[in-house]
C-alpha cells in the first residue's frame, strides 16, 4: 500500500532559515534539550507530535503565527535560551 500521501503545503523558507539560525546559535546543551523535546516533548501528553505538527500547519495556513525580523529575532533567541536554562536549572 505504501505510505499515505501528505498534503503538499507551501514551504516558508524564511521561517526555515530563521529556525536554522536559532538552532545554530544554541550551545551543545541547548541543542540536546531541543532534540530531546522533539523526540519526546512530554511522554504524559496524549497528543502526539504528529498531531501537534498538524495543528501548527493549520495555524500557519490560517495566518496564526508571528513573523520575526532581524530586529526581533535576537529577542526570541533570548527567550528560548532563558526557557532552556530554566528547564535545565
């Protein structure tokens, strides 16, 4: 039967580039935390990662997202680092 076909969506290359920049700015400990969260965000959470991705994709289609610029990106990076440090410490 093969794998089910996933509905094709437009790719937001700016978002992908931004996420890549954020990930590359993380230190090794922060990257490990990120990868752990992606693999198993919350084992007690009944909502699967796939469901969360589908919800996120729908939010993108509905325009329910924040677009970051070069001016606002450092603030986002600071928030991500702060949250990561809070979870670690």
